[in-house]
């Protein structure tokens, strides 16, 4: 069972999230256990305060180090070798490869900051810092949901065999090919005929070509990071010449 603890001042925020979709399926199948842990229980004063004014002045509040570090120590003492990760916009950008790597760990402790920031010294007590994107969220909780969601669908047995993860966008370093379902014609828009003809080799080739074309058009930097095999280079060349000849 994959164990996740979330250190947060808003444990209830996770209730509905954990009740739906892959996280819920994983939890029901006892492949995943997620427990939000209330940071306030580790506060030292009788008001259970978790934030304070910044030294040096300035706007906003800063999360105090003691509750966070006491919470982290509590989690380390009560979990089997957890990876302790601080959710912060200053962390390294979370990618599908990170989701795969984290899904292979024994357990995970996600530390959520709030307010304008956390006391810098807390950083010495975590193993890793993750950002889910170059934007500032109100707190690490929604970022933690992103990470848990991405991991939950990679835990073996969570997805059915007919919904494997190896066609996913980013799994192979490419964006996903376009998908269609019934009806064949919708508001004048047709399903590409190759998908209706039942030639599976042709469909595979078309999908790969679409994935390459889409990645080239929308996220060209992804292609630079990936080595293309000769057949992929050939498909890309075809797309390039079609574009030059005005076919698409
Ligand atoms: N906390 C606030 N913004 C965040 C982000 N982009 N990623 C992770 N944690 C955050």
C-alpha cells in the first residue's frame, strides 16, 4: 500500500478530492492510503498559531518553523522511509517522469505552505521541493492534489488494463494523439477516415504522426529533449513537407 501524508492547516480541503476518480479507486482497492495531518496540532502556543510577522518587516505573514518541523519529524518517525516534499513555486517543475519516480517510492509526505511563505529554515528538513507550475497558488494544497492525482493513476492495478498509461501525453515525451468517439459527424466535423477503416497498423502510424505533429506545433521544446528513432524522423519529415505544400 502506497502511503501519503499531507501536512496542512486545511485537512478538510482533501475530503471531496479523495472521494472521486483514480485517487478514490486506488483507496478503495487498498493500493493507496492518504491521510491529511493537521499542522495546528504541532503548534506550541495555546492559540495553535502557525504563522507570524516577517523579520525585517514587509507585508504578509510567514509560516513558523516549529509546527512545520515538528510535523515533519512526526511523519518521519511514523512512516516507512517517506520522501518528504515541500510544495512551493520555488521547487523544481513537476513532470510525468517525477510522478513515475515518486510512484516508485515507499511513501510520500507532502508539506503544504500557506500565506506569503514559510520560514527558510524549514527547507533543511525536507528531501525535495516541487512546483506544479510557474504560477503562485494560495497554498500547497491544490499542488499536493495534482501530485497525488498524477501518482494515483500510476500505481499498478489502479487503472484497468484497457486504459493503460502508455498512450498518455508526456509518457513517451510527446503530446497525445487526437481522440474521437461517436457520432461520426458532429456539427459538420468528421472523424478522420483512417480511424473508421480498421487497419490497425495504419492507425498506429497515423496516431504517432499526429502526436509528433501536435508536439512540434504546440510544444517544440519537448522534441528537443527526446531522441527520435528513424521511423519517427521519417514521419516528421512527411509532416514538414505536407505543411510546406499546404496540405495541413
Ligand atoms: N504553492 C504555491 N504555489 C505553488 C506551486 N505553483 N507549486 C507548488 N506549490 C505551490
